[in-house]
């Protein structure tokens, strides 16, 4: 088109200029859920098909990890249709990764809803201003500091609305989608681990929020939620009620914070200290408190489901002579080897093994008949008798065993197994007694 004075241009000529200079013009029919590309240039020629499904177009533009072409898990596709609804003119920048490119392209997109129809006009351009791209990338690096917040939105409980949705891994910008809060809760609940779903529904219930959050109050809870890759991670859900002058104005900010790495590290540390708290440092089996808790657990389990369970007590015979003759260091080594022998022999059993105190040890064993328990006790006794202990030589142990009864308490169980052990001692040691 030849250059001429501004006043000489017509609307038609201006439209022709737009067509020539804009990279993509797309017409969308939301009733049919289809789109048609009227014009495609540059990256859009390979990135967007000439015609296609509107939801697939929205997924391609939004529902990928920001700056990549890696798609997010299909579970989040439930939100696609809401991202494709526009109440008025709308403009934003997007980052997309096209095939064959090693860096994302930055797109300026403007949407024009046609009056009195369900037709949208998308106008899109790839931004090629080097300074802007550099600024955008720098800003993106700064924004990564805030990327711990995976999701955020604004909630109005009175109007049952959500607004300013932002999914950090998809885009740095917010989207004003027309999703009712009541609908959103039911759409998102399946993204949580089954054991966390009830807590999410209870803590996000509108009546709960109204009752428990005065203006300015913020509260949070931790749970496991599916991320955009389809993996369950630890997150912190945060609700904060906005401070307004109207006590009946229930508006909230909701955020999802990624705390997975810190939570895994914390759980690992807690597990370590839990083990230390329940483990005998010398023999590395359960300590007195740990095995006592397992006896209580066994009693509760038996009363609940009737599972066959036995308690065995083992005592290393004449152990005092070892300490008196060889010293406590040899005594400690002897106890450790004794515990290792028992651990090895019961490693394939459903059993818990702990040090009761001194040279006495206890086993809680599940799922064996009377005859099997007696044979197990005899095998343990024989395994100790067959082993040669360094510096000490041959050692033996006495064993007492009893099966749990329906009316048992901890005291009654311990009384029987203690009597059984005492009987083995009284009958010459290196014996098994079952009561």
C-alpha cells in the first residue's frame, strides 16, 4: 500500500494494514466449541492449526508449564472451559514453547467478544523487542522467588464467586474466570489425596469460613495435593479473610503454597528422632517403651479382629557371670550378638522385637498357632545354644511364651509370660515354657 496522508486512509484500508501486520487472527464460536484461524504468520503457522477445537486451543495457550510445551496433567483440564470465557475485551501476555525452538516465545494476545453473540476474535502477535524480552526474562527470574505459591485466587462467599485466579506454573498473570466458589470446591477436591479430602471440604466450607474467620484472620493447614505434573506433593492451604468495614462481607484470599521439599525433610527428621526415641542404643532393637507399646497394640488388635498373637520373653542365662568374669564391654558385645541372633531368626515373621531390660528381651508375634509358637520358641532357644560367643564361648537362653486371650490386659499378659519364663529358669534353664 503506497504511503499517503493519514486523512486519506479508510477503515477498510486500516483493517488491511492490521491483517498484514498482525501475526494471527482467530475467530472462535463458543457455542460450537470451534475456532478458525483467519490469518497465521511466523510461529503461529506451525503452532496453531487452521481449524480446531476451542478447548484444545485454550490448553495449548494456557495449560502447559510456563515457558515450555510440557502439558500439565489432564486432571486439571476441568478448568479449561472457564479459561475460555470472556465477559469483555481482554488482553494479556503469554509464554509458549514451539516445536524446534530452544526458548519460549512471548505473545501479546487480545480478545474481542462480539456483541450479542458467542463469537470471539483473538488477535495475537509474537513480541520481538529484544529489550522487552530481556526485561521479561529478568522479571521472570525475580518471580521465581514467589513460585512457592502454586495457586491463588480471590473468593466472595456472599456472591459465591471466584476471581483473579493465578496458577504460577502456568502464567505469572491472573485470569478472571467465572467459576462459582461452590463449584470450584467440588471440582478441586479430587486433586487431594483421599485421606485429605474430608479435611479440605470441612475447612473450605463457606459456613466454616464465616464462623471461624473474623476480618483479617489467616489460617492454614498442610495436606497432599496433586501438582500440575500429576504427582502428589505436600502443600499448605492458606485462607485469609479480607478486612472490610462490613462484618457481613465475607471475602477471602486463598493460596496454595508448595512446601513439599521442606515437609519431606521434616518428616525424615521426625522419623529419625522417632526411631531414636524407641530404639535401644546397644542392641538396635526396640527399647522398653517401644516393645511395651507393641504389647498394648497387640492387645487392642486382638480384641478388634481376633488375630492370633503371642508374646515371648527371652532371658540370656547366667549373664551376670559374663559381666563379672569378662567385664561390661564383653557383656555388651554378648547382648548385641544375642539380639542379632534373634533378629535374624524372626526376620521373615510378622513380629516385633525389643529389649525389656538387662538381658531380658520380648517378642510380639502375629499369625501363628500354638504349635507354631512353641516350635518358634524352640528354634530360637536352639539357635542361641548353637552359637559360640566371642571370648565367652557357649551361652543359652530361657524362653517363656503365652497367647493373647479375649479378656487380656497388659498386666495379665505380662504376668503369664513372666511366669512362663520363670518356670523355664526353675526347670534348669535353656528351656521353653508356654502358658
